[in-house]
């Protein structure tokens, strides 16, 4: 319980750093992004070190998951708030971070690590993107796709559920918005198709 609370509190702090600090004009954007990146790298490194210590598995999983999710939030901020990189580049970087980080959950044989990355991002990523946007859907699809190979040979049902929810929730909100709008959005329809394929393939795996 303490580990989960620590992950949540720290990630909320990262979101406050990149979102509210930007809105209030506190610190330069470079410092905010660099601070988030340094924090993420430090947390993952600390988790890696702690994992080799006696009785350090729970703390290591919490630290590593927080670092991976913080790095993902940092990339979303760089792409959506500061526009330093184009959307396709941001999506590729986020997929690399998500895939690399979640591979660690396979290496450590820990479904909890993957869940502590995926679940917080479902709630915090929309805050960074200022609502449900097509780009947010893209980031969630990238995370879902990157986490797919992690489950090969693993019967991690909760991981599958979290990966499916990460794409389904924003898509449902987006579909509702289109329904009450003009009722047409080919990009959103394409995203729904990709999400459906990822979910079916994940279920088969």
C-alpha cells in the first residue's frame, strides 16, 4: 500500500511540475523537462540498485515504475505542451520508453511493475494533454502496443486489462464527443480499429 501511494504521489508531483508550473510561468521549460528526466532516470537507477538488495523487491518495483511513468509523462509534455518535437517523433520516443521500461517487468517477472506504470498514466496523461485529444489516444496506443510483447508467455490478466483500459477509456470519451458533434472523425475511427486489433491480439497471446 505504501509503495502504491508513493508511486501516485510522486507522479502527481511530476504532473504538477510540467503542467501547473508551465501555466504559472514558474521555472523555464528547459528546467521543468530536465528536472522530470533526471528524476525519472534517478528513480529507475535507484530501483535497479535496490532490486539486488535483500528485501528490496517491493521498493525496487515502485521506484522503477515511477521512473518509467515519469519519463512517459515528460515525453507527453515535450510533445503536447512545449511542441519541441513533432507528434510522430514523440510517439516513437514514448513507445521506446514504454517498451523498454515494461520489458523490465518481464525481466523481474513482476506484473505489478507493469500495472504501476499503466494505471497511473490512464488518469494522469489526460491532465498533461489538457483533456482527451487524438494525440493522447496516440500515446495510449503506443504504450499499449509497446507493452504487448511483454506478456508473451506470461498469464498476466490484470496487465492485459490495464493495457486495454488505457486505450478504451480515452476512445470512449472521444467517440462520445464526436457523436454529439458532427459525427465524423476518420482518425478516431482508425484509432478504434488499431485499439481493437491490439486488444484481440493481446487476448490471444
